[in-house]
């Protein structure tokens, strides 16, 4: 999966303060964190409101926390399948 292909599967966007964002606001340095769910992945775009680049670990943690708040995982968050 590459970045261009992942765009169509972005369902949520969040910044590093945990605030939901509008996908159209996504900056070029946003990390795309994805989980395979059935035949299609679900991606969360994650970025810093301060404009700094997030590490893979930071982005994955923020995306998982966001989805946990939405009760997206059946139990606990699983590791992401994609971090782009």
C-alpha cells in the first residue's frame, strides 16, 4: 500500500492534541495509520498541530487512542497494519 492508494481509505483525521480534524485540512507531512478490516483498510490521518513530523510510534498511538474512543476495536487496540 502506498500513500496515494491509501487516500481513498482515510476515514478519520486527528491531531497530536487528540482533536478530530477535517480530512481536507491534512498537511503533506501527515502520517497515515491503517488497519486492515475485511477487504478494505481503514486509515486515520494523524498530524501535529504545531507542524512537527510525528514518529511512527506517536502516530500509531494517537490513531489507536482515537479509534478506541470510538469503540472501533472489539477489545484492545491491535498494532497498525500500515504506517505511511
